[in-house]
């Protein structure tokens, strides 16, 4: 998920921001100790999966493991911008990767070095701002079923946040499995907000009450900077409308 560059949009993520150097160092060291997978991704769609090898705070460097023979490596290095995304338990850790270079340490060992991040973002689904759309005609997401691409699904959007989306899957639709990846989903939130994203099915839960069907919780990935800005604008505007409705009704 690319992070916005505009100060106003960046400020909207303050609740998720980690800027204390010691806390950043602690998170990076835990990532290294647990050898969790880290995906370094670019706005152009290139990605390289690795892990944190070493954190050298004194030199201001974070080192990732690297396979010099992996063709994806050069695509990531050729990009001007990149972000690193990883998961610690149910929390998504994300930060901009600056100064990424491929270094050779001798003995056939190579690594990816980047500057120690001055800020990170820690997204936890339960604490994120989810909004329910206010449209009379509910927003929807369209995509080919990951197990049967010829089958197109058009699912209603239940709610959406900066990093995730919940969809309603009716009982007569072909089931989706947790962990499956939905490529090139088109999400229509309103007349001015159409997004494209890769969806990763994180969990499936039953609906409350007598409602039939299930709730599909998905992480949104591979979004362009423009899509992320549109999503943030939609969330901000929906929150403002709800606050106005609450004031008018009081």
C-alpha cells in the first residue's frame, strides 16, 4: 500500500504512525529475530520478498537478505520509490524504503541496504478507521473468482478502511477461501471514487442476526498512490458527513 506524499494526507495517518527511534528499532529487531517475511514493493508493481538480516542503528542502516540471482531484485532496485510491508502477529508494519542498494559482503553473500526509517506505520485492523458508505446504492467490488476466473463476482461493500475492506458474499455465490488472492479487483465506492487493488482474503465471518451470507474481510494491496489518495478522501468525507448527521440529529 503506497503511502501518500502530501503533508495533509500523511497527517491523516497519525494514529498509525511510529516516529520514536527506539520503538522503530524495537520493531525492526523483532522482525529480524522472528525472520518474518518482508515484501519490498514499488508503485510499478515490482516486488521482492525477503527478511530483515541486520539493523545497524549506529550507521543508520537496515539490511535485508538478498538473492543476487533473483530477477525481481533488479526491478525493485530500478524503481525510484519502494515500501516495505511485513506482519507481526495481526499487525501490518509498513515503512518507506529510502536509499535501497545491493551490496556484496564477500563469500557469495549479498544484501539489500536501506536507510534507517524515520517513521513507520503500524496498522491493526481492529483499531483502524472503518467507514460504512452512505450511498443509497451500496458500493461494490467486481473481480474474477480466484479459483474460477471465468466467474465474475460483484459483491457489496460493507465497510472500508485505509488498508482493508469488508465485502458481503451471498449464500448462493461460490465460496472464497481465507488466504486466497484476488487480483485486479475494481472497487466502486461512489461516482468519483473507483479503485483498483489486489485483495488478500484475511478472514470470513458469519453475519449478525438473520442475514444470510458471510462477511469477507480483505487486506488491500498493490494500490497506486492515486487510488490511496482517493480512498483517504472518501473516508474523510464519509466521516465528516456522519458527524454532520449526528449534529443535525441531536
